[in-house]
C-alpha cells in the first residue's frame, strides 16, 4: 500500500497579510515556525517513509521542521505559478485596479496580467503528480507499506484533489489552512481520499 500526505506549507508574512504569494520566495514567518513546532510536539503530523517538496523556501523549511531526518526530494514541477502584476499585493492594494476587479468578478477565470496562465500551471502540477504517482505505483506490494509526504502550496493541493479524485469536485472543497494536510491512497489507476487533518481555530 502507498499513501501520500499532501501537506500545506507553514505561514509566511505575506500569507498572514493575505497577499498573493506565488513565485515570491518568502521564508516562513516566526509565527509560522512556532505553529509547526507546536503541532509537531503535539504529534499532529504522521510518520513518513520519504518527503518530497516544492522548491520554495516556505516548503523546504516546513519539511526541515517536521521531518528533519528526511532530506526532501525537490520537485520543480510543483513550483507555484506567478501572479504577475498581483504578486505580493493584497486586496487592499488592488481595490482600485480595474483589471483586478474584472478578475475578481470573473471568479478567477481571467488570467493574471503578466502571470502564468491557470491552465498551464494546472497541467504542470498534474503532470508532476502523475509522474510521481506512477513511479510509486511501480513499488506497490502487499508486503510493503509506504507513506510519502509532499509539502505543497494550497493551489497545488486543491488542483490535485479536484482533478484526480473521482467526481471532479469544486477545488474550494479542498482548501487547507497552513500546516494542515490530506491523506490519500494510491490505487492501481487513481487515488482515494483517506482523510483530512485540520487544526483547531
């Protein structure tokens, strides 16, 4: 059996300020580090056989705090997309920006000005996940149980689950707070949701 833990990275300053943080390579904030350490001490995070990660600092630092004995395998395909002109800005910064207001009214369907198109980013995320899943399927055996953690950004987790679970649910159903995670099982041809682990407000 192979399980995969899709774990959302810890908080950064920009995330706490509700800014669009995609390719901006922010480190974890002091608050983010403390939250992860506290939950680690409480036994919130599962044991793993190996760790993979986005190449961004916030994910690599999350992996180091939670799984210090497992140097993560960095997966470039899980690099988050650029938010273009909105990168690093908050809703307040953009409230008078006409193209941004058009983007909001489109419920995110319009492209980010100067950013990576959503369709291209989704294809990259899913291709990277599918390639990893297929490699792991080749190791599946009734005698061997593996649990692989992947430290990722929220958008990538929602994309994987909404596109690869049966039913193609709304991505908003799979939103996680920082430091939370989903567990899935690999099947012969797809994935199956095991559970969602959330923190108390």
